[in-house]
C-alpha cells in the first residue's frame, strides 16, 4: 500500500507541498523569535547598568561654622579634599569633584536631619558617585584621566548597589540621579483617566448600538465612522485635545487629566468595536429567556447580557490600554513632552509618561542616559506585560463557553 | 447616567485648583537649549524649594508660537531658542499683547563634523563641504550642474578616496538651518561664479546653497544626534553633523574634522575662531515677572556664575559659555529685565 502511494506522483506532490508549508511556518516563527530575542538581548544588555549604582562611604567631619550655616556643600567638599591632599591645582580639584554626584549635599542634609550630630563629630555619609565615574567603574566608558578615580577606589570603599533610586526619583538632568517614578506615575494616572472614561463611554455606546438603537441609515453611518476612527493617526487626537480641552475648556496643560481625555478618545473606537463583538457573542437565547420571564429590556441587558460579555469587553479594554500606554504623538500637542522633575501627585499636576521619558532621554548627550533609556524601555515592557497577564487571568477566570 | 455626570463634574472640579493661579514656571522651545534650561530648572527647584519649572521641548519655531500666543497664566513664561527671535515673531507677540520681551543670550552651540576614530583623519574647508553636499554646483564654466562628486578625492585629490557619505539632520531641524547658513552659504560664497551670482540674483544664489543632495551622499539621519553618533561608530567611512556636546561626550570613539583648519573645541567655539557655531537664547515674558512666583529667581539662577560661569554647571553639560565681556552685558540685561526693541531684530 505504502509503496503504491509513494509512487503516486500527485500524492507525493501534495505531501511535499504540505511539508514545505510547515517549514515556511516554522521558519517564520523562528525569524520572529530571533528578532524578539535580539531586541530583548539588546535592550537588557544596554539597560542593566542603569539598575546598578556606585556609592562611597565618605567620613565627613562636621565643622562647627559650616554646620551652623547649613553649608552642606562645603562640608562635603572639605571631606573630599581631606582624602585627596595632592589635589592642589584648580584642574586637579575639579577632576576630583567630578567623581561625586551633586546630590551629595542634599543626602547629607537629609541624613543630619534624621540623625543630628554635634559639631566636631565625624559622620559617615553615603555619597553617590557621578555618572561618569560610575560608567568608568562599570567599564562602559573610560575617564580621560583615571588617576583620580584610581586614587578614590584605593582610599575609600566604593561599593555597587541595586539602584532603588531609579524607581524612587523623578527625572533629573544629572544622569546618576534620574529615575522613572515621575513618568511611571504619570503613565498610570493618564491611563487610569483614559481607561475610566473610555470604558464608561465605550461600553455605553456599544450597548446602545448593539441592543437598543434602531437599524437605519444613521446608525450605519455611525458604525462606519467608529471603524474609521480606529484608524485615525494619533497626532490628530492631540490636535483635537489642544483645541478642545486646553483652548476651549482651559484645562491645565501637561496634566494627566488632559492626556487621559485625549487618549480616551483614542481608545474609544477600539473599546466600542470589541464590546459590540462581545455583546453579539452572547447567545440571544439568554436575553430572550430573561424577556420571557418578564424582565424589562434594560434588566435583560444589564443583569444577563452584559455580565456574560464582560470578559470580551475586558479584552478590548486591554488592547486599548496597551495602545494608550505606548502613545507619545498626541501628548506632544498638549505639553506632556517635557522635563518634569517633580513627581505628580494628582491628575491636574504637570506630568509626563513612560514612552515620552524614553524619547526625551534618548536625545540627551550624556552617555549614562543611554542605559537609562534602555532601562526605561524594560520597565515599560514589564508594565505592559503585567497588565496583559492580569487581564488574561481575569478573562480566563470569568470567560464562559457555550 | 446621573451618577456618571456627577463623576465627570467632580473630575473637572478636582482639576480646577490648577486653574486658579499658577505657581509653576512654564518654559517651551528649542530642543537644543532644552538640556541646559532643564539643568537650571532643576537647580532652581532644589535651591528655592519651589516647584521645578516644566520645560517642554517643542522646537524653536513651535516655542515662539506658544510664547507669542498671548499674555496670561495659560501661556508660557519663557521660550528657548537656538536662533534670535525674528521680527515677524516679535510682531505677533506685540499683536497678542506680549509687548515686553527680554532677550537673554546664554551661550553658543557649536556644530561639529566628525568621523569614527578608526578612519584616517583629514580636514575640510567650507567650500569643499559645499562641493560635497550641495545639490547643484557650478562646473568649470560656472554653469550649474547636478553634483557629480562621488568621492572626496573628486573634490580635491589631496582628500581621501572614500565615498562621500555624510549623516546629518533633516530639514525640520534647527541644526540643519544653521548648518546651511554657517557652512553651505559661506562655502558657496567662496566660489567665484557663485559669488557673482549672489550679486546678480540673491534669490537664485539662496536656492543653490539651501538645496542639499538627495542622491545618497547626504543622508538625513533623523533629529536624534545620538543616532548619528552610533551610526558613525559603526561605519568608519561616514561623516556626521551634530551638536558639539555630543562630540564632547563621545571623544573616545569619534574624532573631529577641522573646518578651515580649526578644530571644534570648547575654546575655539568660545573665542569665535571656530565659525560653525550659533548663539543660544532664552526669551522672557516681562509681564509675567510679577505674577508668576519664582520668575526673577529663575532668571537670577540662569545668569549666575554658578550656572553660566566658565566653570559653571552648564559648561559641564556642554554649553559653550559667553566670553566675559558679553556675559557681563547679558547678565545685566537679564537682571534689569531690559525689554527687546523691534528695530534690533531682523
């Protein structure tokens, strides 16, 4: 039998075609995996240094006059020069000071506020190294003159730590101090506003169109336009936001409130389309049974159809949210592409978002911002991954099959 | 539905305190000045304990538009500019009720032309750069022809026999405008037949130096200077045009190409011998100085010796600061808020 089949040329061709098709499929999958692996390896390879920082324990002797004047900068400088007695010329002193972060004086002030020490005492201050010294120690970029850093590592214990600062600080122009807290909170506030409004209006519109609206020309036109809206370039929504929310309503520029409003318009069509599909997938028998036992149309929809459609609506919301998280173009128009050092506390404070922070850091000359950029991309991917995982979990938990 | 409307109302109410009175300085404008103004904003926030100013990166032209849109809390207080304000922009400002604008010159931005350290170093003149990058160049008889130069050695046999490939900013960038004015125009003037054309027909002359090659010799590599730097590191035959601060940060891998025999360096830009450099400005809305808290302190921080001095933190960030005499004049004008006069503008 098999020898007979093997000699049948048509069958052989069909089998060869099938094997070939499978190989194409496997090759396509391998190629995409390769691209993804390349992307992730590249980003992680560039980004890991941002999660490590170098600190040095610097003994600071508290001079009574400088302590009284709250001249913390002077105290730190004295302590540094005490360790580098050979640095006498201006150039040498500058090279030594360039090893330490400008944040040292605030750190010392905070430390002394927490644990006051009397004048004349010597306290140990944890001082962050500057971005250039840090890169040198990580072996990423070498200082032109390594004499100062070599002396530092020989004289004081320099230790590497996990950089919690990256998650606890807002943006800064000093690369070693810059963190993503401001952008992350800005992103969460913006997406919360966008998703809140998008879900309320999107689901309301979908229920009306699917369950209540008469089928006529007008609703057809609306339906076509909703589908069109889903394909409109995002910058257009930014222009709309500028004209309506900022100029006409006078809402605060750069705020997550306005950003969220603009992004809610952006995700609305996605949510409406997904919600309508989810409502349509609920078997009509459920609604008819509810109507049959005397429920009103409104009760049938809200008590029976909508709960069953929720997992599908959730999927639409996730897709919309993923888009809102990654959007930068419309935010340019409403002033969220900006340097904002303070971490936003409410939806009316000035804020920026993660993708914008990535864009802004990628454009700065300091080398240390290169790893910050990649690290921020890692955080953005992690946030999206977590959101997707949560949504998939919720969907699987509540999904029902007929 | 009713509950929803109340919720929405509450949302708008929650936002309204921000409308009542702005206590945060707002700055817009050039992406070239952005790295410097943000450094000042941060230092100001730390030193005074006031809210750190918001610095938007909108580009010089976009910043002028926002700045001149009117006076009042919903308009920016400062705009960054990588060129001086144009007369037309000033007129828009005045028309919209921004009568008093203070100009503060803060320093220089050098444009460097660089290549990978792996390549053999050479220097160029502005005329050579023009002959390499202009779309049309004059032939031996002075007739304009499409640029035939393929290798650098086609321009001058002393130059290397490598392909002309220069990565630079796209037309939307202020850096590109400056490069055209500082190098291409000056380079074209160095050619006899074009110098004659300038006298005869200034418009036609402008068209010649403004048009860059589109046949692959000049590659528009995007607004992001870091991208050009990375491409140069990967391709030793290519040249790149970008801001001097990026060269300073990448001196380990890139080397400068001297223009007319002068290398781009902090000193040569500051003392004016390196000609491919432009001044940077910030503009202040004087009318806001009393109503927005912190404006005067912010200006004082910007022009302080700590920031703008020769050893200030802006110099560390790559700004080429003003020579002492100009710095003094700039500081005086800034602190006294001397308004700009229309007839001083072009």
